[in-house]
C-alpha cells in the first residue's frame, strides 16, 4: 500500500529536485508496482534515490543491504538532513542503543533501515527481521554477490535465505558496474523473479580520462594536484607502503594528504577517511581498500599511480570522481613493469580458472592503457556498450592524438624475426626475447638457444629492446601477431602478418606514449561567481562542522554553484536551487541567504550565460540483450502476446521492454499497443495530471488499462512531444 503522496512532491520536498534523472522514474514505478528490479546505473546517476523514494511513497520499512559501515552512516546522515526517517544497525552501536533502535523499527518509526549482510544473516536476527513490517528489500552494490565481480563478498551469497524468509517482499538490486556475466550472476544468486531490468549507459560524460607513461611518478602526481588548486582527489596505489610514501611526499610538498589501507589501525583509518570527507585534507592516498564507502560527490580527480588489476576496478575507482556531475579528471600512470608485478601475483593463484580469469582481465587493462584509440570507446566496449562517436573530446587520445610514423621497416624486421626463430626449430619465444634478438642482446637465454646466429640477430640496434617490445605489442593489437600461453606467453605471426611481409605493405603506426600531455580540460562546469562560491564553501564547512557531518551532506557543490550564479534573495528563490528540499530550506536557508546578501553589499552581481538544457544532452538509454531481442521480434511484426509466448516472458516484461525501446529513439506505432478508444480514455485520464505516479491514473480508469499500457502511452506521448519544434 502506498502513502498516496505524489512522487513529484516527495522528490522536491525531501531531495530538492523538480525532475528525475534518466531511468529513475521508470525504476521507481517498477518498484512501487511490487516488481523485482535490477538497476545498473553509473556512479553519480542517482541509484540511491531509486529505493529511497519508493520507501517514502509506500507503507512499512525498506531494508537496505549495504556492504560498509561508513557507507551506511553517510547515507543515513544525508537522509536525516533531508528530513527522512532512516537508521542503521551495525557494530558501532552500544547494546542499549541497538535495542532502542530495534524497538523503534518494530514501532514503525523508520522508513529505511541499513544493515550489513553479516548482521542480517547472523544467529536469530533473521527471525527478528520477520517481526518488522518489511515491505521492500534493496541490495546496494549488488555486484558484491558475484564471484565474477571485482568486490566479491561471500556473505552476500546468503541473501537468498533472506528472500526465502520474506517471500512476498519485492527486491531491488543496484550497482554501478557489472559485466554481462556479473549481471546474470546477480539475477541467479539473488533469486530475482521476472525482474524489471534497467541498464543505463556506462558512459560518465563529465570524466576526462588521461593515460601517461610512468616517468618520475611522484613529481608528476605533485604537479597534477597543484594544478588543481584546492580541489579534492584520490591517489590509488597497489601497496600499503606506497600509499604511505605518497602521502608523506605530498605533505612534504605542502599538500594536505593522508593514507588509507587495510593495515592501519581501525581508529586511524576512520580518522583519515573522516578528515578527507570533511575537507580537512585535500588528498587521500589509498589502496583499493578505500572503496565503496566513499560517497563524497566533489572528488575532482582520481590518480592511479599504479596499474589497476582490471578494467572493472579501474571503472569503479575512477567513478569516485565527479559524482556530482561536474567535470573531473582521471589520470593513469602506466609502465610495463606494473604488468610484470601483477603477473607474478597472478601466478600464485592456486585455482586455475581464477588464475586464467585474472590473467585475461589484466590483459584487457594493459590493452586499454597502451591503446591509441579513444579511451571511452575502449572502456565502454568492455561493458558491452558501443560509443557512436570517433572522438569523445574528453580523453588524452582524442584531445591530443599522438600522430603516426612510418613503421614499415620495423614491422618487417619483427615479423621476419619471428619466422626465423620458428625456422631454426625449438620452442617459440615471447615478446621480450624477440626484442632482445633484434637489439643484439648477449643475454644467456639468447646465446644458449643460439639465437645470436639468426640472420635477424642485431638488425634492430637503432632501437632499445624496450622500444622493440612496445612496437611488437602494437602489432599484437593490430592482429598481426598472436599471443598464446599462460605464465609464459609466446607469439606467432598471423595470416594477416604474413601477408604484410609478403606483399611489402607500407605500415603506419601510432607513436608511443612519450611523457606528460597537454590536454585541455573539457567543458561542462557550472559557470558562477568564483569568489562567492568560495565564501559559500567556507560557510558550508562551518555549518557541517557544527552539525558533525561532511560538508556535502549540507549541500553539494552543484547547489553552491547555482547559488553563486543566481544570488537568491529570499526563501522562494532559494527553494528553486537544485538540491534544496523543505527540510534544508528551513534548516540552512537563512544562513546561506545571509551569506549571499552580505556578499552583494560589497560586490557587483555578475551575469552569466544560460546553462544548456540538461534534457538536450541526456544520452538515449542503452538497450540490453533481452530488450533488443524483443525489438527484433517487434520489428518482425509480432504482437506483444506473441513475443511474450515466444520468449517465455510475462506481458508486463514485454511492455517494459517496449517502453525502453521507445525512449531509445525507436518509432512505435501506437495502434499496435492500444486502440483509438483506449488512447482517448488514457489521454483524458492523464489530462491535467502533473504527477509521475501511475497508480492514480490506473485507479481512475478502474483498472481497465494495465500499468504497462499506461507506461507505453506516456512514453509514446513524451517521444512525440520531444520531436515537436521548440
């Protein structure tokens, strides 16, 4: 049962927004229709609201499974500041406080309760949960349930027991990153029943991806951070010792920094994280242990001082930058030495399948780092998504292309050398061995196999062995060399490579990475009065310190930038600022209004160009495999009943697919979805309704139209309106 309060009013009252982000509305509606839901949305797309808003719109309590204590506290702090009754139960609470909160939950005093999976499944606690009026289950960071995910948590696997204990309670699983394999695993492990699946684009348009060779890494990190004024950022490193050294070096350079890794005492780890979240230090140098609990929206840069193990981890870690939607930079410092280190760790993995999987993931990561193609294309391709543009305008390879060079002779020498090694007999060789032959190395392995007697020995002394190895890896990416083998990969020439040599084709290759690049930071910031923005930031820090919460809990940088360009003069104007709900208007409005008023006493009001309409730049939803299968049958002339029967799916699922298809830009004939009479009825019912909830319309029509048909009508109408001239 729902509360009857319009969704649009709840959205503005508690969260301060007038409209939903892409897919949020559809996810909320599916959840309120008591369907199981799988939502894959990128970081910063507003996943939390997808279960928080339904919790406010329905009776009872929503259980939220969250993997980290810090993340629970942060979410509850933000909800409390927004006037939402939320709490958490975890090991930080004393016995009496724990008992008091459980009693309050039994009494229905909270709308959302955050728990770790370990707590949920411990002892008799599941029986306690069954005493509560649980009406929904939300599983945050759902990729943790999959052994194929980068943050696998074995205790997440037991959540099926929770579902069995609460069989009538619908579940929503949410994550920011999941490959198709992980998505399938989530569905199976969580036992989602005929779920409404929503897959948004993995693209983070506000992130600028940069890859540079690792040369004097510390100096580069210091310079990169200094270029960014007072902005906050994260520096990731592979080892605990390295994070400590980086943090100490940054402090010695005058940059406030702390380190974070699993080897620190719990209290010190918590202090360092809190200092970063509260803007008391600018930078945290961390291992991947500094992860999901970081909900700080104004991280303006992420630096990888060492190579991540896989692209999924890289995506997740870079995704901690720019969660507020404002521009942010992601710098990766790359050297082949990091790959060698990772390969040594992988060789120690005892399970053969896990070892092969780790090796494959590392290869994807290395290919991404060395590639001369658009970074965005490579990253999205890994998640099964295509990028339609050749130049994204927000990565190093698009902003500063490396240019080409004539590599015909080098290519001929490399291919010839592999062929000569094969003709000489003996086992094939790897890239490094091949490079040593061409460079004329006197290493024992070369002499022992008599490779110094080959006709190609030493014919490449104009380049170092390292450069020959780089060129050889480029030929692998071109498909002219093939790499085979596990711990000791060897190369061979492909048919295409043989043709290159035999036909004496001219070869042009992209230049190798050579040091720091000059790239222009991309547009997308919210232009505002910079000095007023800093004044508002200082006021926000004072307010946050007094309340004992991080500054972003008070207001995000996006809200402050809007204040610093619109100069609100009264409560009505302040209420129109994005992110200002009723509670924050009353709690914080007077103080911020005074700051703006005081500022204008001694400064001129500036004028700014209008901001672009955010709806104009919203990417079309990406169709996942199952939705595209429905589209193909629809294009073949099948109706909804036929598609549902052929695919073994419910009509409601096919209707959801068609809604996503319409929003992706496909033209759908409404006559294939509903009759003219039904269309007239629905149009009359929707007339004058400004709420996003379908339940009032459904009830007004006496249940004659399904929710799916209502959703299709609205999607078709919205698409028609969007095609009208402005």
